[in-house]
C-alpha cells in the first residue's frame, strides 16, 4: 500500500470481494484470492470477525506502514472490536501458491456508522 492508496482505503467499506448477505444487524462478505491476487486497501471501523475457509499464506500492509505476513489454516478465526472513532486500513495479498478464502462478518450495530460499500470488486 502506498500513501496514495490510503485516502481511497479510508472510505472504502468493501471489506471483502462479494457481499453475500446483509441484514439490519450484519454484513457477510466472501474473499477469494488466487495466488498473487490482491484485495485493495479498505477500512475496518465496525466490529467484525473473519474465518479462513482454506489454508494459505497472505501479506497485509496497514495504513500506518507496518506489514504482516502469516499462514492460515482452515478454521482460523479472529474477532475485532473497534471503538468509537477508531478504524484501521489494510490490504490483503495472497502470497501463497493456492487459493485463499475467507468469510468476514461485520456487525452493523457497532460504535461507528458503516461506510458505504459501492458497487465494484476491489481485486487485482
């Protein structure tokens, strides 16, 4: 992620490729990244969790410049609570040699308002 990506990411509420379900309480997203595929910078400002549905390896660059590379196993899950006025931006790149998939669930009754999600898929 470059400095020019950060403004776009700050207001990008598309935290996945495909929004598969939305209710008054949640948004459910799917992410499906082939090796080398990239999910553009996006902003998390709602409470959420993700679960890896395939094994693989990915790299994320965060808005503050730090980078995290990690391996995922099927079923790995992480939960995040985002406080009022807080957010973070990151991207996601599949740096492994196999398909990498996640399901992400955002909770719309969080301390912050949901960002608009637009219409496009931000995958390269």
